[in-house]
C-alpha cells in the first residue's frame, strides 16, 4: 500500500519540505499540479493512502467515508476548522497537529499593520501616488490601548512583542489565563468593554458557530472613531457588510484584513479604500513559519493524537 499523499499545494512546492518528506517516505505523492482539491478530486487524490498531509482541504464525513485506508492526517498549518474532528474519531483516523508554530509570523504582522494604520501610512502612500505632498498626522502605537480578542498562542506571543511599546493591554478570551495575565500586566475584560476602550483591536480566534460575525454591526459601532481593527485570524469573524458601511461613513480609523469569508473577496471595494490594508492571507506565510508548520506536519505523522483530545 502507498504510504503518503500530500494534498497541500504550498507544502508540495517547497523544496526543503519535499526533501524532508522523501527521506522518510520515498514514494510520497505530491500535489504537483497545484490543484485546489475538494470533494471528489480530494477523494481521488487520497484514495489508497494510509497517511496524508492536508492544509486548507476540507476533511469531513463526505471525504472520510470514501477513504477506508486512511489512518493518519498530518495538519499543515495551525487551524483545525477545515477538519471535522468528530468524523475523524468515527472513522478511526488520528491527527498530527501542533498549535502555535506560526505565531511569530502572525504577531509581527499585527504590529506592522497597527503601526502602519496608526501612522496613516496607507492613506499617505495613496496621497503621494495621486500627486499630493503634504504632512499627514498620525498617532504612535506606543502608549496606546491594545485590545486582543483571543489569547491563545498568537495572542500571548503578541503580548510579549508589545512590551517595549508600554501599551495598556486588554484581552478577552473564553478561557482564563490568570497567571499569564498577572505576569504580563494584562487586564481581562468583557468584549464590549474591550471594543469601547481600545485604540487597536486585533482578532485571534478560530471560526465556528460561536465566533461567526462576533464583530457584528452593533459591536462595530462600539469602536472609537479613531480605532484600528485588525483581522489576521479567520474570515467570517467580522460582518463584512457592516464593516464596509462603517468605513464608508468614516467611523473607524483604519482596518487591516488578511482574511475574508470568501477568498479571494467578492467585494473589491475594501482594496480601494484609503484607510484599509488588504493582504491575501499571508499572516502565517513567512519562510520560517512555512518550514515550522511543514516539519510539524511531518512529525505529526509519527506521533498522531486522538482527534477528540483536541476539542
């Protein structure tokens, strides 16, 4: 029986990861055509293999019911929202997954986005491109109030990186990390208070039924008119229609979006706004993060976990 099929396009095209895989799985199958695999095409690609490495491919009952030989999935990337863990358990498939391996890539980007938007660099750049040259006044990140929604691996890493900026840091999470909060001078607050008091709000949550549109129209209206809103987590956490309305009415200072509910985004207006910074889902895509995620996926094939242990 064949050993390993790698559905992920980005993993398959990385020469370092390919070399690492082939040392242990010399007959590994790669997605060399760069196909976006889903449904029947994903089933056909994985058919007959005991192990697989996946990234953005949806793995649920409709897939697993056609793959009786599959025993282990190595997850390339830190998000598990593409994988139905209950279905894995039902079919006896284990998963190799390591959380937080791309945290520094994301937390660095949050700080760069926050700084750019507070200094109004996006607007200033657009003005210069349009032939206008004059001083544009912004604000410093230092000493501001940062609101972090979700204090997992990335949220904690971001807090560490913010230390030299002497910011007041507010966090909201369904879990209580009291010892970490005390050690790092962080204040845990309710979500509404965080939104009302923060100069920068950044989201670091998974996407599920409980977090869908967690930043809805009502909560967007709680933000300061000068606030910066950043989402490098998952599309669907913010009500995009309501966000667009807030931006057009100039009721927010700046927005950075690396993720959308539909990717690429259907509404092109966001990329045309002079206080909005749009990137194509690059938060965890530094060279270092890609290698760390890939090596974790390979290691996960050797030491997989029971899927329900991750819930």
